[in-house]
């Protein structure tokens, strides 16, 4: 029961009941309700930000975030494996392929370099898991760049390999006269006695003694530059341009089997042994030129003779005897 309050009225000399003002009561009630609402709102907000209160949507988002973290962890593990495989390819590329084809290695600084300049990952900043997402994205970008560099390198290696095959086919790598058709290696490369003047002079090729009509073979792939007798001393002769700085000359032929402009392969018959021009007896005078300079043909017979045959020919060719032209 509500307690009734009184006050003493000096005019009437009596006690009177105190009646509360309705306006003040309403203010008190309003203040109470407002403070209650404010306190409730603040309490609700605080409750929402505690781990002890989760809505179904919050639980769903938490599971999705955990699932995302697992996926990123799996992705990073796969990238570790790709990195390991790619590192092996890069090592073989630098230390085997590029060494074999005599081209410079690609430095690690170039292979592993990131991306400079503007911040490529600004739109990924400001989130709870930004660091995880940004680091993984950077790894993907660097890995993609490494793959592009390695792909271009392998394209270059493929091109070099094709050129290498052409080079290997072009090098004059066999004897122009087969061993079974040889009478002897009459004279080698270097200073020899001239058969006509008996003066010691430089002999720019090798003389293969054989009977007239013996087949002569192209020693490497190339194009016949000339097949005529317009150069003094060589008689009927053939010059083949092999490319890569190589040319070969075949002199004193009895007849030709090719014409200028013809393409020939290593081992094709291009003519026959004779004794035309400045020659003392039937033989083939054979020269090898590299970048315009004569070189010893003996260094190029690795394509069709054994080691023992090479030693035997080398001994004969290095004797300072008399040449046949």
C-alpha cells in the first residue's frame, strides 16, 4: 500500500494530504524508460560482440571462414609441391640445357622477382584474414611469373635444339673418300714438298689417293656453290657452302654429279676422283674452311671412322712428305 504523506498548513492550522504532481511523475517514468532502453541497447550490442552469443548466420559465416582457411592451407601446400618441381626444372634448364647449347643461365633474381611499383593487393587489405589472402595471392603471382619465364626459356631451348641439329648436320664430319676405296692418304695439312717445284710450301688440305672414278661424298649438308674448273690449279672442283661459317672444297675431279645451286646431304655422291688441273696422279684434294680460314680436315673425321682408323690416318697425314698437287 502506497504511503500517504502529509504537510502542516499554518493558515488553517491543520495537516493536509500531499498530492504528487502528475507532470513530475510522468517525467520520472519517461526517464526510467529511456534509461532502461539505452541500457538494454548497449547490453545487446555488447552481447552481440562476445563469443558467447552467436546467431545461426554467425555460425554459418564462422564455418565458411574455417573452410576458407583450410582451402588456403591446401592451396599453399600444393604450391610448395609445384615450387619443388619447378625448382628442379629450373636447375636442369640452367645447368644442363643452357650449358649444352652454350647460352647464359637465367639468374634466380630474375626468376624469383616479385612485382614492383603500385600496390597490386590494395583491394585485399582491411579484412580479418587479409594477410593470409595477400600472401597466397603473391605466391600465385610469383609462381605464374616463374612459369612464364621457364616456358619462354624452353621455347628458346627448342629453337636452339633445332639450330643445333642443323649445325650438326652441316659440319663436315666424314671422309670424302671411303677407306675401302683408298690407296693411301698421300699428304696431309701443313707444309709439304711441292711435287713440281720441290719447294716446301703450305698444303691447305688433304690428298686422298684413289683410282680414277672413285666416288666422292659430301661431308656435310649444304648447297653447292660452284662445280667448275675456273680456279687455277684445282682442275674440276666443287665448293659446298654448309652454313655456320663452313665450306668444303673437292679438287681434281674426273667428273661432277651435281651442279651449282644443288642441295646435298652428308653422304651424297657429288663427283668422282680424277687428276685434272695441277695434279701428279689420280687423287682428291680436300679442304675445309671455317669463317674464311683453312683448317685441318683431320679434325672433322669423327662421323664415319673408328678411333683406330683415325690414329692410322693421323700418322700418315702428319708425315712431311710430298703432296700430289
